[in-house]
């Protein structure tokens, strides 16, 4: 029925596009000046229906799971195979038994409940017009921002409710229900102080790298041979946005690297307005490198910077951090040597998934089984909700029932890894475990997935970096390429 309904809706919209310029039933034709807007809206409506048609069509086949391989979901492992006992030496030991099937069903159910508990943000239509445009839908261009929203929202869930929290409405306490509802409200599409991560806020953010300030601070630091605050802290912050200059214009399509910086800025803007977010930071790995001292400085874990105190020291801050690592793992396609690294990263306790996708569209990867990645797909258009009229019966629209999967080899090489560390001890654990999986098998440290290094970005800021910075400044002032152009740096193709 859902498939037929989507198909009928598609045909209906095609007809409305064909005859939209012909006045009927006594209606007056629109003036010429409004035609471009009508065309944009009609195109958006067609894309909404087409995406929903494809989405529902793909739902007709339920995902299959292997019974002899574990399911991984953001650091949690669900074993579908019962460990064989030494006494199972009979001829039928290899055949499924009632006990084995029971274990498989239990673990599969636990996996599905965990998957269903993840927040799902999709295309929306019917929200207030975005800044300086007539857009009331993000269909066709907002999928990466939706993917970024899902990753950040999952980080907030872990931060405020814990990784073991599950969305089971009948069993939630009043406090848990309120937090869950509040997190979703933060992402509703309206220019509202209650919605700091709305599409309106994300497309309004403007971040201009302080190129000149970086160069001046670098020269001063060299002259003074000093890392004292506030100079050092300002320089670190500037380095994190080196070469980045963007204007988040509604209708533009973003890559994972840009989306990461947008979410970082949105979180900073939300602080002070949303008390629950005051103690969480976003760190973005510049050039795919995490500098340990910079994370410590950002989170004010001042008493733990010494290696000698790693196991015994206490922190001076209760700040948590979301570590985002934009990477490019190949040119046009994913380099297969990184497949084991990607899988291993999703097994870490701190993992909050991967902002990535397949060629032509963005997806939020959150788990895997063997060579297949599980993901949440934002390419389904729903009606926008508004904070003032948001009811509990709408919460189900922000959770997905059916996992989807794709072969990992089809993954786009440009992506962004996400990790949430609750405190310094958790960050230590992340550094220790992640370092085991950075290099592809048999590659040693020749082609690491990314780098996690001691020290600060300032320690590695050289004249070569300055030259690269000047190049970035020049590029930022050059005309932007056509949207159909596929950037080798980060961007996907427009759907």
C-alpha cells in the first residue's frame, strides 16, 4: 500500500508540473517575476515525491542478517551465534538447535531495539522559509546536514542519557522522556531559540578563518618562544579553522568536512542558551590529525597533561568532547586497504558513527556485519514539525524501524569519523584503542587512516604550513566551482 501510495503521489506531481503554468478554474496566471519561485518549489516537490518513492520501494525487502557473524552497532557487539560447547560433538552439532535459534532471536531483537533508539533526521518540507530564500524544504541538498545532525544528536544522547539508553516509551522515567524530547526539539526546523541546531540556524552560520590573525600570532609566538594563554589558546582555535571560509547558503550542498565545522559553530552558539550543552565541546582534527594537547586545552583537563600522571591524575574539568575526524580514503572510490580500519573504528566504545555516504548521497553509518555497513538514510521527506505544536505522538517519526545496509566498498572515500569522550579517562581509552587500528593491515604506518599525535598543532605549524595557508587564502577568494563539479577534497555529487 505504501509503495502504491508513493507511486500515485509521484504521478500526481508529474501532472501538476506539466500543467502548472496553465490557469484553470478561473485562476489568474502568476506574474512572470514569481515563476522562478514556482519552478523551484515544484522541483522541490517533485524531488520530495521521487525520494519517498525510492525510499519506500527499497523498504519492500527487509535486510538479511548472517547467523554466524556478530552485529556491531556503535561499539556494541551482538553475537548471533551461540558459542559451541565441547560436548557438542554429535553429527548434528553444526545444525541450528532450538537453543541456538533462541539466542539468535534474542540478540537480533536487542540489536534492533538499539538501532531503533538512534535519532533519525530526514528531509523536511513545510517549514518557515530559510534565510533570504523561498525554500521551505531541504530535499535534494540537505542530506549531509541531516547526517551531521544525527551524529551530533547521538553524541547528545550518550552525553545526557548514556550509551545503554534505549527508546522504550513505556519504560522511560519522566526525566529521560523530557531529555529525549528536548534533544529532538533542538533540531526542529524553525528559527527559534529552542532549536539551536535547526536547518535555519545551520544555514545561517558564517565562519571566516582568521588568516591574518593566525600569521600574526604565529610570528609573535616564534619571537616570544611562548605558549602562554591567551595567545596559545587563540592560535589553537585559529589553527582549527585554517583555510576554511564558507557561507552556509540555503540550497548549497555540503561535504562532511564543512558539515563538521558547521556543527562545531552551532554548538558554540547554543551554549549559554541551552544549559545542558555547556560542558560539551567539539574538536575537529585538522588535516586528519588529532593533537592530544589541544584536546586537553580545549576541555581544560589541565591536571592530566603529563604522561607520568595518565593513570593516577584527576581532571580539573567535567567537560566532554566530540572528536570529529574528516578523512579522505581514496580518490574516486574507497581504497579497500582502509576497510578493516573503518570496521574497527565502529567497534570502539566511543564511536558515534561516520558521516559519509555512497556516491551521490550522504548517509549516517552506525554499524556493520562483515562487509556490510548499517546506516540511517535521510533521503525521506516528512512534514516539518514546530516546537509550539510538538506532541509526543510525533516522536516516532524521529526513529527508524528498519536497518538498511550497503557494501562497504560502495562507501564514498570522503567521510568524517565521530567519537564521544565523556572525560579525560575516556579520551585516554579512545587514544589507546584507536591507535591500534589506524594503520591498514600489513601497511605499518605508511598509510594511516588518520593520526593521533602528542603535542599541539602549534608544535607542527611551520613555514610550509604558512605557505599552504596563503594558498588557501588565495583559493578562498577565487570563484566557486559549479555545483556539479566533484571536488577531490571532500564533496559528494548532488543528488
